[in-house]
């Protein structure tokens, strides 16, 4: 039996363990900030521009702690995130708004499904329903009332399509996108940014991509499709220990830091 919120064969773990999902990080982040209230909160309070890798580390440690950590780790880190969100308020927005929690959880689910299906296989209707149900935790553990989430996967599809059709991104959305896609990172990491920008644009739903004003020519579309086909051939054949390396490193770092903060037993 697991001492966490999920069992090892739950889809939130089977899918969420895969390092390739990090490729969806930019798309998920900029889908979130396509919502003008999320964008304004990130623009006003986030340290994305100053430390983009640090923000990624904090986000992924929380995601992995919730899905793969112990119940105590998941609840402790989520309480810390909630306390941080309590300070993120401004004219017309607050990070703890359940409406925004639902949207953030929706983007994590949708982009994970997109990448997993592109690299591995199509999920069945029953699998999508089960995975969606499990993914609700990324909102509810931060205090979102469960009855505010779309109840079923079918309800989610209606909600998500409606959001994509009606989102109107703001200047803050575009400013955050500039920070995410053109970050100040070491030169070695900078070499991979064109690929990250291509994947982010390719994974972004067309209505939002068009609002961001990103070029999506036939040549870029062809490069994206070729990249995803190559990933589908190569990535699933990698050893599992390689595919789960980010999960193991992020959780390991989190646990070492937590152990260092605990007082010694007398």
C-alpha cells in the first residue's frame, strides 16, 4: 500500500512520472497566464524573470510531491503554496480564487494528456475519465471546493472548450510569455530555447496561440510534427530510470531540504 495520495498504478502517477511532460511546461504555464487574472498575479508577484529555473523547480517539486510524495509531504508543501498564494493579491485578482485554481488544474491535465498521447498512445475514454478525476487534486488540495470543478471528464471538455473560446489575453499575459520564452538563463540552457519555443507553440491550442501572435507557418508545423514523431520513436524505449530522473531528483532535493530544516531529536 502507498502512504501517498495515490497508488503506483493510478494514471496520475503512470503519466506524471514521465520526464517528457516537462516539454509541456511552457505551454501549461502560458495557458494558465492566458487567463488575465492569472497573468496579472504572475506579472506582479512572480520571480519568473529573475529566476526562471527556480520557479520551474518550485512548481515541479509541488507537482511531484502531490502525485508521488507521502500524504504528509503533499499536504505540507501544498499548505506552503497556499500561504504563498494568500499574499498574491491585487486589483481584480487573488491567487486563491477557486476560479483560477480550476483553470490551473485544467491546464496541467490537458497538456499532460496532449504530450502523453503524442509520445505513447491514445488513452481510452475510461482512462481519461479516471485520470481527470485524479487530477482534480491539483486544485482541491489548495482549497478549491470539489463541487466547483467540472464534475466529469465530459463536463471538463465542455468547460475547457468554452474557456479556450472566450479567453482574451492581456498585456500582462504577453509580458509573462516573453519572460518564459526568452528567459535570462546560462548560455548552455539558452541553446535549447528555440526547441522549447517550438514545442510550446505546437502544444498551445490554436485560439490562444493566435492571440499571443506566435508565428505558425507550415514549416514550423512540419518541424513540430517531426519532433513529436521522433520523440514517439525514441523516448518510450529509454530505460524507466532515465524517464523518471526529474521526478527522482526534484523529490530528492525537496526531501533533503526538508530534513535539513527539521530540529534534531533530543
